[in-house]
C-alpha cells in the first residue's frame, strides 16, 4: 500500500475516533436529558445543557489531532510491514493515541536485559519482585504486623 493511501486511511481513522468521542458526549447529554424529562433526576434538577457534555471547539481540535496521529501511525505501521490492508490502516488510525503512547513507553530488549537506568516514576525492582518472592508492599505489611 502506498504512503498516500496510508495517510488517507489513517487520518480517516483518527477522524472517526474524534467523531466517536463527540458522539459519546452527545449520548451522555441525551441520556441525562431523558432522565430529567422522566423526573428521575429530582424536582429541583436543572435541564442538562448540551455544552456541559460536548465542547465543539475542543472536540474539533481533538479530531484534527487524532487525524494527524492516525495518519502518522498508519504510515509508521504500514511502511514497516506491521500492517497490510485498508481495514488495518483505518483501525491503526482510530487507535493511534494509545498505540503511540505504548510505543513511547516500550523498553528495548537490550535495556531490559542489561538493566539500563529507568526514568523517574517508572517501576523498579522494588515494585516488581522476582517470581516467587514477596513484593515490597507484602514485605512492609509483614514488617508492620
């Protein structure tokens, strides 16, 4: 598949992701409004306002960002042979934020084997015990009792 097609499909997937987020906000507003109309929200409850559930400006910007991420991820995965086919490129575009976040956090094999220094806030040997050994939290509980 050529790069132009990957960009188009990935961006389309990202746009679908943005539209799905907007639809989720709309659905929440619709459910809250229905609940209010049925009287289950209470007599003093205010009518749900659409802008409390959907922010057109932020949702539009998010859709553009998702499209850009989707296009980039589809090109990245498509040109390296990780995906093939239009459906896969579309799905990669839809899931681009999650995929790219996970790729950014992936540890290389040499770092895992050689035990390279880890970034602050990451898990260390103290929080990840060897199989069959108690964790640091388990040891603290045993020491406290």
